[in-house]
């Protein structure tokens, strides 16, 4: 009976995984073939839509880059995402360390932890209009203001991950460092911070994905400044050429490549960081 149960479970898992692969592969396949097709090849029939391009051409990509001012938008996206990731790893890891190590002994830190984590449940729609007004009054309706807002938005989830991951690092290591004459600051940067490398990778990719793909924050904060990010440039592009799916899908692929490369570089550390930080935390 147990063997039959295991076999049936394996079949169910195989079927679910197959459905998941098809669900992911089919939209990607459609995106790629449409991006390489010419507008004259677009038909309403299912067979025509699924057919490969008669001639593979990069003309759609060149036109999409021209229309969306690709290099300028890419530079803004890389700047905002890169600075956000660096500041996130530094500030959020220190906050997670201070709170994670102290909330066991001090109730005030536990209340602070719950206060920060509760920020995950506040919808952006509620904060949108006050943030637009405040950033404009402070002269932060620019890339700097967007970076500051991202640091605040991603602090709850990142502090939770860091505080949870610290439970896997023995406190005895810091105590031994203190006996050797190290300060808390030195022990953190030379011992704790390097040991949190898997969680750094996890936080970096989660923050990068959210920052890179975000449309609403740059839209409401930097509207009219001329500094578009890639998603914002694509939004304008799609509204202007809403029926030209060839150019739109070519633009989507161009925006996908940088963050995909970043994910591939960090993927080895992601599973370890999530398993040790989120689950055990």
C-alpha cells in the first residue's frame, strides 16, 4: 500500500511540475516569437500566432530601443536598482542584526520588530498621495527620492529575513570576539556580515526584482522629470503603440535580460538564504 501511495504521489508531482513548466514556457515562447516577427506576420488564427517567424530579424529590437530611449532608461534603472541594493544590504542588515540580537532579552526591541514588520501590510495606494506631496515639498521628486522610498518599502521584509537568519549564527562567536578585544562594530563587519552571505544574496535578488519591475513608484514620484526607468518607458511606449505587439514584446525582452543575468549570478545563494532565514526564522 505504501509503494502505491508513493507512486501515486510521484505521478501527481510530475503532472503538477509539467503543468507548471508549460505555464511558464508558453508565455515566454509567445513573447520571443512575437518579438522577432514582423507586423505583417501577425494573424488572428491560433496556428498563425504559434508559428515561428518566417525570417528572424532584430529590427523590432532596434526600433524598440529607439522609441523607448532604451539606454537612458536602462541607465536610470541600473542606477536606482544598484544604489538601492547596496544601501539595503548595509542598512537593513545592521537593523536586522541590532533587532535580532536584542529582542530576545529586551521587550522594547521585540515591539520595534513587530512595528517594522507590520509595514508589510500597509498598501502603497494608501501612502501614494501623501508621499507624492511630501517628496515634492522636500525636493525629493527625483531618483534620490525613489531610492529612499524603496529603502523604506523593503525594510520590513528584509529586517524579518535578517533577524530570522541570525538565529542560525551562534552568539558564542561574537562573545569570543569580544574576549579577544573586538568591539561590537568590528565583530559585526568581520564575522557576522560575511557569514550572512546567503541572506545577502536572497535580499539582493528580492529587492532587485521588486525595484527593477516597479512602475507605480517612479510613475507617481518622477512623473514629468524626464528620467524614466525601463518599466516606465515601456508604459509610455505601450500607450503610444498599443497595437504594435512586436515592438512591445521586443522591449519586454530587452528589459528582462539584465535582471535575468543578475538572478543567475545570485541563484546559488538564494535557496540557502530563504531556507535558513525565512523558514527557521
